[in-house]
C-alpha cells in the first residue's frame, strides 16, 4: 500500500487541477516597488529606499471555490536609492491565495529571485550581490472588474543578499520590498 501512495497522491492532485482547468486564468501585471536593503552594516547616508518597477506574468489555478495556487514570473528593480546598492531580479513567487467572495483576496508564499543586474561601478562602496535572493511574501488584492485587479504586497528577505566573501566579519543584509501593482487577467 505504501508504494502506491505516491501514485494515488499524484492522481488525486492531477484530478483536482484537471477538474478546475476550465477555471484557470492567466494574466499580466505591472506596478511600482519601494525597496530597501536592511542591514546594520550600511552607512546611514546610503539607507534611502529605491523607487523601482515590477512587471510580470501570472497563472491562477483554483483548488477549491475559495483557494487557489498562483505562480508568477516577474522582473523587479530593487535595492537602495544609492546607485552602488541597486540590483534587479527575475523572480518566481508562488502564492497560496484565499478569495473572499469574488472581490477581495489574501495571498502568501515564498519567492525565489535570480540577480540579473547590479551596479558595476563600485568605486565608492565595494558591493557585490549574491546570485539568489529568497523572500517570504504576503499581500492583499482586489478584483476591480472581472478582468482588472490590483494588489499590495510586502516581501521580507530571508537570505543574505550581499556576497561577503573576503570581507572581514562579513556583511548581513536582506531585502525589503513594498509593491503596488495593477493587472489584467485574460
């Protein structure tokens, strides 16, 4: 029986997703970020938040009438306002979404980020960012119409984003990000 359990679980999950496949939706979203790097090792004059943008694609797969899974793929410009502390990511958040009626929702989940750009002219402050960034994200959303929506999210970095190799004592820094976006579901 134990050797059949993984197959049964896979069959059950496939059945749930297949049953709700006609209700799956896809969309795009665009918005603004207010991000910062949280660290005791960054000088006060470099702590100002960076205003950036986010753009991405999403899919929503209902599990029940109120609960769905929403994976996304997005570009996000983050870091601090000082150009030596700017970094851009390709991110993959995966949300567990709870819908209150047809209008409001809350969503929570992990987010993995892959660094695709960082400021290279680090003559004032030698900063190198790690390749990966991991965060926990929570948000609220509202369906403005059947197709248009808005959401507000907060991402709390759980990994060290600064490559502190070769730095005596190291640097501990994590990302923080508030994001307001608007989107359209097809």
